[in-house]
């Protein structure tokens, strides 16, 4: 249980174009999902917290107009990298909390490797 | 906000020996401490976790200890095997604000 599906697993796009990444919770409802970015040989850095039915909360230094997040349902959150540039090339991972109170955990999507050329 | 420090950044261990990775956290409200193993280009895989009401947890060759007073927790891998080679991340989680903060990672290399 507690599976998060993320697509695509990898994408190559031209500079200036936009890319959408989807994250779905398959067997649980995720009121909140999280988006991380990981550069090579570095730790995962939280970009934003995606809340169902409301605006996402962005971490300091993350451009909200560049990284558009939509959490339209309890099982789907999307991240759109707009006007992508080579420096946006990275590994993007979504995650969600499952369960509540005593029994809970944190599960990750499979990640999306974005390469902007 | 929460700050998690992880040491060492790299660790080489002879096959069969034990490996220990240590983390400290700053937010006393953190109540869940997972450890992840990440292979190149893949998602972090949860290998063990511990909640704040427990001091130690063991799962076969892997164990985690938590000292809430000192705000540190450690991962112990015994009888290491080549397939244990990977990057390991500690993390602290505050269920109240659902914030998961990662350590900087440890690259563990098991020498055959």
C-alpha cells in the first residue's frame, strides 16, 4: 500500500518550453503532496508543499511563477516547469504522507529526470 | 526551521564490518525519523524508521537508535555486504507541519 506514481520518469525538452510532471497517490488520499529537487550528488531539497484545493506553499528561493503546482484532487498533484532552462535540469521527486496519528509514513514517487537542452 | 546534520559524508567499510552514520536535528517537535537508501537516479527507499517514543529499533542487519534529549539518531548496519553500497539519507519529520527535512547524505562504499 501507500504507492505514489510519478510520470514521466525522464524527459528531455528544449530550452524555453514547458514540462509537466504528474504525481498520483494510487491507494490513498493525499491532502498534501511535496515536491523535491535533487541535483547530482546533493540531498533532496523541498521546493514546495502542494495542498489539495488551495495554493501551494513554496520554499524560500523557489520561483512560484516558474514552478507551477496544481493539486486539483486528493490523488493528483502536478508540477509544471515553465520556460525551462538548462539550469532547471535536475531530478524531481514528489512525495506524500499516508496515514495519520500513530500509524503514518512518507512515501516517494519514482522521480523524474529532467534534461533541458 | 528544522536543520539536520549528517556525518560522515563518505564512508568506506570492509565487507563484513559494521557501518555507522550519525545525524542530529534541531527541532524538538520532530517526531519521526526515517532513513533512506538511494541508488543512482532512483527514488529514496525507506530502509528503517523510528518514532520519537522509541529509543531503538532493529530489522535484521539494520538498526537505528534515537536520543531525544541530545537530538541525535544513528543508523547501524552490521555484516555489511557489497549491495549495501549506496547513498544514505537521514531525515526528521514533524507530523504537525508535515515537514520532512533531509540530512546531506552519506556515500557508503563496501569494499569486497
